[in-house]
C-alpha cells in the first residue's frame, strides 16, 4: 500500500560508480527539498562487493541501499526498488541524470492534471547543454533498416526540436521515467528478460497497450551524461542489439524477429568491414 506521507519514490541503480551515484542523489535531495516533495530514495547497488561500503559512507543515512552480490541487470534491480516503493508516484532515475525542482514538480503536476498519462519524461540535455534524443517511435523494421543499413533514424521524430508542448510518443529514454504507482499495478513490473537495454522501450509499449499515454515534455529539462557506465562503442554494445532482437521476438512474433535479427547482424557486419 502507498504511504500517504510519501509523494515520490525514486529508484537509482549503482554499478561501480559510487561517487556518480552520490552526485545524482544529492541533486535529487536538493530538488525535492526545495519542492517540498516528500521522497523515498532507494539505491540498488549492482556492484555491492566493490561499492557497498563506499555508498554507506557517502550517502545520507535516510537513503535506502539494496545490496546485490552480483549484477542483476537493469530490470531486475529496478523491480527490487519498485516493490519496496511507498510513494504515490515512482521515478526510475539513472545515476548519471541530475534533476531540478522544476522538472519534478511539473512532472507530478502533469499526472495530476492528465489521468490518461502513464509515463512522463522531460527533455534530456548533455552537460554542455546539447540536445539528446529523449523520445522515439516504437521500434519498427523500417527503423532498423534505416539505422543499421542506411544510417538514418526513421524511428526518431524529425521535428522534435521544434516541439514546445507535451507530445504523446512511442517511448521515452529511461534515464528519467516518471509514472504513477497505479500504473505499475495495472501494467506490472519491468520484464526481467531484458537484462540491460530496451526494457524501457518494452515498458512504454506495454503502457500504451494498457490505454495510457507516454508523454515527452520538452518544456522541462534535466542534465544527463549518457553512457557513464559504458566503456564500449555503439557497434560493440553487448546488450543493445541482443535485446532489440528480443523486443521484436516478444512483441512481433517469429517472422519480424527473424527480420530484425538479420538486419541488425548484417548491419553490424557491414560496419565492421567498413571501419
């Protein structure tokens, strides 16, 4: 049951970067205190053997730490936090994303004014203020051909930089994913078959299929480093391509998953030959 004294529960994953996680948490605490939003903060440590003691030392005492003896992946670790959440609203926040009071306040306000909203996300900006792709259409075979073969992004919205008001979209990037606990009860937890990557896309699809909107709101922004825990290139990503194929297998059946696998693997082979 929700605790009436808690407005917002936040789940943040840590993986081998306690200092970055602490920076994220400190931004969050400052923002929620300024907004007077009562908040439960949970850090799920997927590298507890290496970072548990450091996290205990540098995080405020009121931050709940869930220690995992192994890397359980994004979906499973977030689900650990979700099932312990007590707030009316739930925020899944990457540890390389730094929020501000305006974003949190207006995200919650949007839910209060729009009961058909299932997920809300702001515009993501790099540390230098540069625009980051923050939303997209749901994945398609055409989109895969564009990205992997033609090097064009058909699943992106071409006019997104011109948007000034909230838009219903296919999916938002899960660096900041705000939802209502009632949505979780209807849609369920993240699919743990997705170890890392594409789980946010899959969840957005499930929310849409449940009759709710996924909303990208360019009026509000957060700073997002992006790829802070990754030391590999896009082509060599050990998760992205694999779980995109799983997404098609789960959501579009055998034929489209075969096509997705063929396109992705062909595109990666061509890329390696060229470069």
